[in-house]
């Protein structure tokens, strides 16, 4: 098994897609983001389309050339410009281009990806962990987030994460969005068949307080199943050929290159 050397090596791992549910729920738990998604996003009605758009953006940023990054940046920025609301008594104001909100979204992607990666492969060396952390800022700075908004180092990120964790909350609106995302209807049968496993992994990657925010069921039995899945995955997945593990990244980038041409 080759050793990772950069964000591109780590970000290309297909297994990290399994953390998508955790990242999305943490984003929904930010009141502005959660109501923004509820009021403006088509995540619920078109979950696979939104997943494909997100993965295209992430893969382009972590391993694409300048043309690909420019292409996805223009598309995302154009979409964000149309998504804003003034807010009211039941919903906070929302602007998809707000740098602070983009910071939180990028932070959830980083924290989820690194947590899951280290569950599967073990801890990175401090030097590589620092380098990957600095590179992850690209997920925000590629859009409108100023570079200086990204916490200066991993220790600063830890303080930011702890502070933000104390502000997270849900209500009936955001819990309903989460429920529909975890129990999708407008998806193929093969996706529905995999959702029980996806729900278990998503809940397992959250802590107890976060699960409670979304009324996600948990029990010692579920914890044992989750732990068993992680043990098997950490034993089997790293031994798969790199070409297979990075196959989704290659497909997304190939499709994006074709669209640019």
C-alpha cells in the first residue's frame, strides 16, 4: 500500500463518500445553513444530483488542473449568487456566498474526511497532517472564503470546532430535511437498499449529542454493528488496489474534462 503524500492522495479515496451523511447533518445543524437548505436547496428532491455536484467540486479542487477548478468555481458561484434570504421570525438570514458559512461547510468536510480516513488507515504523521490541513482550505478559498478565515493550524481548528459545536441546534424544519435525506424516495432501488447501512454509518460517525439533535436512534447493539463494520472496512479497504479505491475520482474528473472540452 503506497503512503499518502498530499490532499490529492487522501481526497481521492472512495471510502470517504461514506462520510457524506455526517458532513451534511453537521451543516444542517448550523441554523443558517439548515434553513437555507430547507428553503433553497433541491437536496431532498434530487439527492443524487446534488451528491454528484458536490463530488465533482471536491475532486476538481483536490486533484484537478486550473481549467477544471475554474469550471466548477464558476458553476458553484453562479448557483450561490441566487441563494439568499433576509430571514424572519422562524428562519435566520441566509446567503450561500457568506464566507463564515462557507468556512463551516469546508470545516465539516475536512473534519469528516480526516476522521474517517484515520479510522481506515491510521493516523497521519504530524507533518503530513499539517500539510493536508493547509491544503483543505482550498475547499473554501476556491469560492469566496478569504484565506485568513481558515484557522491558522490544526490546534486553532480544534478550538474553532469546539466553539461551533456549542452553537449547533436543530428544529422541526432541519430535522425534517435530515429525515428526508436519510430516507430518500426519489432514488433508484439500489440506493434505497443501501440506505440502512448508510444511516447506521452516518449515525455512528456522529457523537451522542449530535445524534440526539436529529433524533437518530442508537443503542449498544447499533454501536456493536457500527464498530464491526469499521473493523472490517479498516482491514479490507486499505488492501484494495489504489486504482479501484480512486475509481470514482477518475470518473468524475474524466466527465468534467469532457464537458470542458
